């Protein structure tokens, strides 16, 4: 197995969690509503029930310490279907940023409907919602959801229910934790299209306005692969070059920004040649983190560019950070 900064970080985090956590398992049942009290009353019962088409359900949950903070874990499944999907749910403070699922997935789609949140399909559908919450560590409430079956094994409605479970559980949890953040609406759709490829001049989502005519000429930019622009917890613009390779620009907010900053600080060799910058954002979004990664050199590492190409990279990063930051109401400096 090849160990890089992420596999090392994941292994270290797993050891930390299993060494420090105190686990307890609770099987909900024995009442009229078998989900009564699940996730300490935060579980969006209607959304969970809808996913399983009204089947009789069971749930199990526990609270464990994760990098110094309490995280609640819950699972819900159909009682009579031993081989069916399970819905998994986490409720955590934003400061518990390590391995934060859909919240840290590059190229995730925004949830939309007034939420700071992400939706992504990496085989399984996953969703993340971040609500401003001053009483919680990191000033944010993070809710993560996923189904344990791949999206192509689920119906369109079930994939949507994974996102709805995140938003409506966040709504309940925000009341429970006395969060002050604005809450969005229950989603009617989710974006499952993935990246769209377009000529540089026709970029209209996360790459819109990022590659100027001058930068395109200096770098030899041909096309972009971009995702829907919104208030996702990560954003990405991928610029394909005529001579091969690509330049990737990324934005990270809230827990994903904390995670990426932590990894880059712990493994500084992994960011050689990469340009970064930060920007202050409101509430749980915290300090946003932006990166531009140049094309790889012959050694497989990001190439060290100078002169006009370095200036073009800086321009890409500045334009991307300005546009993405504006969507998330971050400061302009």
C-alpha cells in the first residue's frame, strides 16, 4: 500500500478514534414509533420512513469522542430486510472536522434550497449540511448522511431522501442545540450530473470568470470541467491544457477547510508548487481555504512554474476565490 498524507492521516485518525472513544449501543423500539428518540430526537423520521417506503424500521445509535468532540452516530434500516440499504447519520460540531464525508469531497454539488451543504455520489449517495451554531465548537453544526447501497441500486426518490434526511435532521438538531443560523427549505431535487466539460470561454458555473483571455493564452487552456456553482462546502474548477495535463482550483469551507489546512500543514511536501490563500467567512464556514494546483511535472508532482505562468496561476486563484467567496458571503480581502 502506498502511503501518502491522506492515508497516513486517515490511519492516525482511526487510531485516535478507536483509542479514545467510549461506545454505547441503543436499539430503539418498544413504543408506538420505533424511531422515537433516535439521534436524541434529531432524526428526521418522515424522511427515513420515506426512504424505506413505509416499512417497519429499527435504529441504533451511539455517541463517541472524535478528535476531542462528541459526535452522534445513528443508523436506520428496514427490520425485515436483512440485505437492504442502511441509512447512516452523523451529528457533530464543525470543529470535529476529520474525515467529514460529503463535506470534504472535492467536486461535490451544492444542496441548494438555501443551505450551506453538499451532495455527492461516490458510488453511494452522501450529503452534508452545515448550520451556523455559535454554541457548538467551530461555530457550526455539521450533519452527514449516506446510504450503504450504491446510487444505481436505489430509486431516484431514495437518492433524494439521503439529501432530505440531512437537511431535515439539521433542522431538528439546530433547534435542539439552539443554533442561530438560517435554515433552508426541504430539497425537491439533487444534482447528480457531475462535472460539465465546456470550452474555457463558455464556462458558466464554478469556472465562470476564472480563466481570463490572457491566462488562457499563457497556460494554453483549452476546456474546463466545472460543477454547479452554489454554496457547497467544497468547490472545484478543473482547467484542461492543450499540451496535456490540467490546472485544478479548489475551495474549502467549514470542516473541509479545517481538514485541508490540517493536512497541508502536517505534510508540507504535498503542497510544493501549489499556491494557497485564505479568506474569512461568516459563522460555521470559518476561514475558507483556496488552492490552485499546477500540472504535474515529469516526476509526477505539481510542476514549479515561474514568470508569466506563475502569474497566470495567481490570477486563476484570485478570480476563483473572489467568485466562490462571494457565493458564500465571505470577506473580499
